[in-house]
């Protein structure tokens, strides 16, 4: 448990004006530790987002921060050119006093500070179809703004992050090792993944053949990674940029559908409450293509429904792998948390399969 004095010493290393008051924990997110750092400057209370980067996941923080700094700087220029507000419409990294964009403390922990977007909120589920349309437009616009970013300048900070075929192989390796001894309680889920093995190779195969273009993508488009203005209800900022790197537009689309076109949060244990919602799929697809459609290829648009299924299957396999490995990656709150998450995702996959023809019709009609 860190003291407020320890937080003060950490934030002293960043170019922040004013007097440190306190750091408050923000509990959202599976990977990094996040805090609301409060300062007082000329009588005003100022807020900043302080994060401890999980270096067990992000093993090269220098490359990670280069990616984030390049992309956010590019976005700030685009936003200013359009007359927008770069303080609210994108995150950006506060520099350290030594000029770096991150600080390593004496214990080897890596810290960074972002601007804090005030009067904003996020959602874990998106039951309002019109709000989900706006979410689709926001992520589509994010891709469109980055369409001419020099992709060769970005590092692949987590190799094979959305390589669904590799995620399947990782699962099978974990099943074989059974490090936690938990395999016997999840045989049904293992067989669910095995039955869909061949599909896990489709997207990565089309990258290898050149049928799908590699783009600058967010790669983790959970719906709670969009901040909405509390007053207007409009999307204003895309957050959680750790996985910004080369990828497929389909990864971004599919993961947003996985996390948003559902009637429950991803750790809902009662599967009778978990359903894929085709009305939400329709709205998100319309919004996404309204913003990004002109920059997408015919093949990308045709594969939108499959990407939703595959990103959901992939996420379920990742939860299942971590459960079998002994919960070494995702934060958990109880022993079967990752298995509950896996079952939740696999339920959505089954729902999508039952409604796949309708999904294809929606995608075709939206372009």
C-alpha cells in the first residue's frame, strides 16, 4: 500500500505545476494501476491521470511510450487543424523533468502521467442503440484520423496480440501443462474452443496473403475506452492507448462489438442475462462505417461480422488460458473469475453464430 508521500515523490518527477494534494485510486482496468492525482495551482484544483505501467505485460516501456507519444501528438495536430480541443479530445503524456515521457522509480516501477479529461464518463455496457452508434463513429473516426500515420514508425509492443490462431495455440499449450490443476472443471469450455480451431486462422491468413491491409489500430476497443461528455452525451476522447500499434481495422471493430453489443458486463456469471444484441450491432456498424467506411476495403467490410465473432472467441480463450495457468495475467477478484469471464464470452459467440446471417446482412446494408 503506497503512502501519499510516496505518490508525491513520484509526481515530483513530472512537469506538473502546483502543490500535490493526494492520489485517489481508480479501480477500472485489468492491467495497470491507475490513480487520480490531485494538485492545487493558484487556488484551482487540477487533476492528472497517474498510472503505474504493468511491465510484466508491457515488457518494453520505452517502445510503449514512443508509440503513445507519436500517436497522441499526431492526433493533437489533427484535432487542432479541425478547430477541436486537444486538451479534451485526446490523451497526451506529461513529460518528466529529464525530458522522458515516463519515470522509473528506485524499485524499477514505471510511471506516467496523462492529462485528465474532466466532466466525462464511460460505460461498461451500451444498451442505448443511439449511444452505441456514437461509439462506433468515435472508433471509426479514430482510425480515419490515423489513416495517413506512418505505420512503419510504430513498434509491435505485444507481438501477436490479436493473433487469434496464436491465442488458440497458447490455450492448447496451457491445457497440456495444466499448471493450476484446474483443467477438469473447464473441459466443456476447452472443447468449445477446439470446435472452432479452423476459424482462428482466417484473419491472420489474410494478412499473410495481403488480402487485408495492416493499419494503425487501437487494438483494445472495449466500449469503456471511450469518454463521453457528461453534458452533451457526445464521445470526446479515446483512452487506454497501451496497445496502439500495427493491426487490422477488424480487430478494432470486432472487439468493440464483443464488449458493447451485449446485454451484460463481461464478468456476469448468470448466463441467462448474457445475450448478443443485433440491434446494437446494427447501430455500431452504421456509426463505424459512417466515419471510417470510405477508407476501408471491400474485404474489410465483408469480414466485419466474422471479426466480431473471432474477437469474442479470442477474448474467451484468453480468459480460459489465464484460468488454467493460475490467473497470472488478468486481475481477478475470486478464484473462478476468469472462468466466469470465459463462459460469458463463449455464450456471446454462440449467440452470434445463431444470428450470423442477420449480421452479414447488416454489414452489407451499412456500406
